[in-house]
C-alpha cells in the first residue's frame, strides 16, 4: 500500500510540475488538492 502511494505521489508531482510550466493554474490547483489528499493518506499509513 505504501509503495503504491509513493508511486501515485511521484506521478502527481510530475503532473503538477508540467501543469504549472504550461501555466494552467486552475488545473494545477486541482492536482495540488489531490496531492494533499494522497500525502495525508501516506502519512496515515506510515503512522500505523
């Protein structure tokens, strides 16, 4: 589960970076929100 979350975070960071480079701020905001949720899920898994 933890490995899957790390891979999802890696993908989201790459997607966020490319979206910001392209200047799509509205899309970047949505990606950042999803990134936050996944980061929280990872933190919860690591705390177990």
